[in-house]
C-alpha cells in the first residue's frame, strides 16, 4: 500500500485500509506482541540484568512498527548517546512505546503507569525486565515509585518517561506532570526532551485501525539540571514542556492550540503543576 504523507487522519478510513488492518496489520501486531512477550518471559528465567529482555523489546518495537506501515525518521540523533539521563517524550498513541524501543540505541528502563503492568505480555515484560511502575492516581505511591526511579538513575541506568500521564485525545501535547523534573534533580542527571510526531495519526486513542504515515522523533539538546533544587521542579517542568512543544510543532502540520503561532521560547500556557508523577 502507498505510504501517505503526514496530515489529518481520514475519518472514516478508506475501506481498503480497513480491510488491510482487519486481515493483516492488527492480527500480526497482536501475534508479534505475544511472540516477543513470550520470549521475554522465558529469558527472564536466567537474565536477571534485563539486558536480554531489552534486546527482545527492541526487536519487538522494530517488528510491530514495520507491521503498522510507519516509516520512522530520527532528527538530531547525536543526542541519543546513552548518557545517564531522563529521556522524555510526548504521548500520542499506543504505538509510541514500540517506536521508541525500536529507535533508542541503548538500554534503558521505562517509568510507566501502574495499570500497564496488568496487561498480558506487555505487563509481564514490564515487570520481569525491571521497569518502574508509577501510580499517578495515588500521590504517596507516586512519590515512593519515583524514589525507585531515582535509585535506577543513580545505578547508571537511563530512564524514559511520558510526562503527560496518558495519551493525548487531541493530538496536541497535554499538561506535564512534575515527575521527570523531580527525578532528574534528585539524581543529578540531565533531561533529554524528545518530540514524537505522526503516531497520533498512525493510531489515535480508542481505535485499533492503523493509518500508515511518516513518524518522526525529534531530539532536543539535553537540559542540564545542575543548579536546580526540588523547589524549582515546576520551573523545570515548564522549560521541558516548552522544549518538547516547540520540537513537536516544528515537525507537524498542527498549530498550537488557541494561537496559530509558534510557542514562545520562555514558557507555555496552562501547565498543570499540582501533580507529581
């Protein structure tokens, strides 16, 4: 099938795409997830470091991204050098996770919503490969799990997190939680901002029909956290959201909500600061 340019997703999809999804893409997506999930579980019997399981997850990510029909481009890949840092991206789609596993060329751990750990195969892999659950609905549990994430960073393992706490329903970046800034400041490591474009059009929330479009991961310059204190996590969160939003709107057809103009370099509107992921 001809690969489409990035633009608004048709609603409904053309019948030819729906047939391909029903007969090929969706079944293969679930079969590949089950296959690689089973391999991951088997490898967990002897792989206590999580290194083998991470390699399996990378192959799963590349396989299912290919199945969806998306072609992925990385911009500013020199910043993906594996430094110990908190890597942060906007959250558009269920396909964000396999795309990132397939792209990021180093071992890392994910800080993920606790309810994902209950999903068959995906949740089992997350649990056995040492990923870090966070309960965004329970502030005390959230702070405790962030402490576990800080220990992971201090042990020399990079972390990845979606700061919005869930997928966007509009295609635009949502408000950011303070978790990434908190972890980075506590661990004394930089934050690497990244913007995904295309995955919302590929597979938006509340559908399992893929619409193959180009996907881009644009990586920004690392944000150093030296000099920031815990009391400044809100300020750092604003800076992080501004960086990711600017990267996002530079590489998508969408315009910032309510303005139609690029976001200012010094901040973003309506950032929610009262929650800590």
